[in-house]
C-alpha cells in the first residue's frame, strides 16, 4: 500500500522498508479529483452563469479558452498570485474574451460574471463528494494509532523552526487568521489536506460536508508553493507538528502518507519529500503509470475510493 522513493526507480526494485498502518501518524488528501468532483464541467458552468448575464459562448471554444488560460496564468502568476480573488477575476474575463463570447460581453459585465462564478464555485451546486469519499474518511478517522512517545516542548520548538526553514512556508490557518485547533482522530494520528487551491477550499469542504474530517488544511496559495514541490509537503509536516499534542514527538516524513489522483503532483511530489503515497484513479487514467508502480506489492494504485477503503480496513 505504501510507496517510498524506490517506487520511482524504473527498475521496479522496491527494496526499501514498507510502513504498516500502525507506523503512520499523518494522512493527507488531495481534494479535486480525489475526494471531490465537479457536478458539471467548469466550462459548462461558466457558460450557464454567463448566459444569465446575457453573454453567449461556443462550448468548444470555451473549453479551449479555459484550458489555455489555466496554463498561461499558472505559469505567469503561480499559486493564484498574491490576491486569489483578483487572479480568478482576471482568469474569468480572459477566458470569456478568448472564447470570443457574444452578447453583452463588456468588461464590466464580465467582472460581474466573475464575481458570481467565484461564489458559485464554493457551493454544493458546483461540487459533490466522489463515491466512497465519506466512507473512506470515516474509516481513516477510526484508524488505530500507535502509542504516544514522550518528548519535550523544547524538541517541538526546535523541530518546528527546522521544518519552517526547510519549507519556507507558514503553517495552515483558518479563514479568520488563527491556527485551526480541532479534536484529532486519535492522540497520534492526524488527517489533513494538501491541495493546490485557494482559501475557498475550507468553505467548499463545509458545503460538501467533508470539512469535519480534517484537523487542518494547507493550500498552495497560503503556502505560495504547490505540489509537486517538496516545500508544500514540508509545510504540511510543520502544520501537523504545530497542531498535535505537546506530549508527542514531531512527525517525520516517513510517518506521513499522502493520497491523491495525480502521479506527477501527488505520488512523485510526496515520495520526493520522503513521504509515502497512494494514487486513486480509474483504470482508464492509469495508462501512463509505470508498470512497476501499477503492479507493486503492497499495492500503491487503487481504482476508486471504495477499493482503497476495503484495502485499508483489511490491513489494520
């Protein structure tokens, strides 16, 4: 089930030690495509909101414009820029303009469309949980954790400073600016989110009724570094270290597992940061995954969340 750096070796050799569930103290999830999915394709939702404002667009041109702007703006203003709302407003305006939208496609009207879309994409009208997401998170929430090990507050302070220096990022915060302090799944197990997203993620998870499963959230905008960069995974360790009980040792990379749906962003990123990783993707999406990863034992790639849940429960 667990991958470490040897999984990236094209020789297929996997001779480094594999962790068992009892060794894990941190499990993080990607969100888009892993736990949540769009109810309708984004381009279609853009067209529907645009039509409410008297703006029309061709579906194929809208899809092409959306993809083009996504690539260009992530290159020119990575991590949703310094102001995520301005980033998305610019994204929406340019997408409609590039799609050669007709009707009342003035910049003023496109700004109104952008404002509505920004809010729309925080709601359950836009997003829904993927099949098996709630059941998997419930199972993870009830995982049996290892026994606590003693440590000192001085050790935590030093470790926190070290992780902060390595990651170059600040720890996760809630929307009101304070650190998110919630009840943990167990004394030593934490469940978090590591996502290339903006601060709306917390609101989205609340809208889809998944927020309560997580001890903290970390986004690429907050951290100003995105997966697969090692910095965001280091920042996640820092968030976990600051969040857990003062009686416990800081969490090490080898004690962390990341679950996502992207080979490059999630598996490669996590493994290069010293983490363990699991991929969840449909058989159709597995075509470009190296055979030695697809055929690894214990397994690293699962077809869906239901299959992953069954596997995790079988090895506890």
